[in-house]
């Protein structure tokens, strides 16, 4: 447990060498990086993965406003310094990717290199994201559903293990509808987001019952803290106005699965195609992992580890 930025964060740690901070997404925990610890440590890095604020054994502030992107970046910078380091490599997946990208954007003096999985680098749009999605999907986009106070919180908390099993299977490359932008992005407010998701009889090979047990235990305090991240999307848009049009300057790496729904979001395929032009320090073309769904580092650990080690080692040397 580490005191950081006015809260306490639970971390997992392994190895010695330059610091690499691994940031999980939703609905995950530090455990989503279980396949990265040993390989990165063996490659000569100090690997630290926190339960981010609102998750797992870390603190869950009550105020919705306590989950803005500035709080989340502040946690990362505070963690790096609390661990006795002046700089670090930062890697993020899903929601952890925007936190990693914004940490590099706002504090390039601290970030030696940044890698994002699934979610590409942030380029601030012209309109608040919740407003835009409300209009585009008639209020049915899952971000807007998550912004209904207490609604998704109660749906997921009713049976957390089943909720997580459905979410992980439906977002994986193993699901029949994986990668289809017309599937999985909308929720019927009357029936919830999980109602139409498949509950698999057998878990995918990359997710064991023990993994699901660990994940379920991490939501013993409920889902509200995690959902509060989504409830700050428009606030984050307001807070980052000063960086409109700015690009991430530290050396960067981006990888994603071709069966992941997130890179299929409206406008995202076009953004990914333009990244080599938009990102001055993108070290190679975006890495696309065939057959991989949303849970990048869990579904394709060997490929992810190889790409990360190559990227990190090049920057360390």
C-alpha cells in the first residue's frame, strides 16, 4: 500500500531496474498484467501495477469529481515519485491507456516512454464526448448508460462474477460478434447492458476460473468507483482544453486487436491510420494483433510482451 496524491493505492511489484508502471482498465485490476510481470522483470525492469483509484484494494473516493483525468494523472506521477523515481515508462490498457497517454502529454519530463493498448492516443474532439454520443446513439451508447446514477452500479453488483464473465467473454476475440462496431456498444436502459451478452459455458483459454475469482474479489467494494471514471468524460474534455491539438511527445507505442470493439468506435479507425503523421515520436506503425479482442495483454501475452520489451529496451539503452 502506497500513500499517493491524498489516497492509498494498492500495488503489485516485481523486478529491479528502470521503472515501468502498468495501468489497467475497466472492469479490471492490477491482475490483468499477471503475464507481464515476470518477462519484463527478467528483461531488467522494475514493474509496478497499481489498482487505480476506485478499484480493488485501493481507496474509493466518494465524490464523482475525484475521478477526473487530472486526479488519475496525479496518481501516476505521485506513484512514480513515491517509489523513489524521477521518471518512468508508463503503459496502459483500456481506461489505463488514456491515463498513460495523458500522463505523457501533461508531464513529458517524467515519462521516458509511453505505450497504449486498445485505446489510441488522445486527440481532443470539438465537442464533449458524452454529448456527442448521446446524440449519435440516441442515449443508448454504453458511456451514457454508465452515467445514469446508480443504474449500472446496481446491474453489475447484483451478480459480479456473472457480470464480469459476460463482459470479458463478449469483449474477447473468442466471441462470435467480436470486432463488429454494431455490437456491444449500446445498452437498453430498460434491460441493462448485460441482458443480451452471452454467458459462456466454458471460459476462453486465456481466462481461468482462478483469474475470474481474483477479479471478482477485487470488486468487493462495488463498481461505483470504476464507473465514476466514465462520469467524468465531459469534465475531462473541459479540463484539457489547454491541450487541444497537442500531441504526445515522448517515445510512443500503440497496439490493438483486430477483433477489439474500441478501435472500431466511430472515427477511431481513421485516427489509427493517421497516427504515424500525428505522433512525432511513434516508434513504429501501430501494431495490429490478428484474432485478438479487447483484453490485449491477457489474450496475446507473448506478442504484447515481445513488443513491450523491444520498445522499452531500445529506450533504456
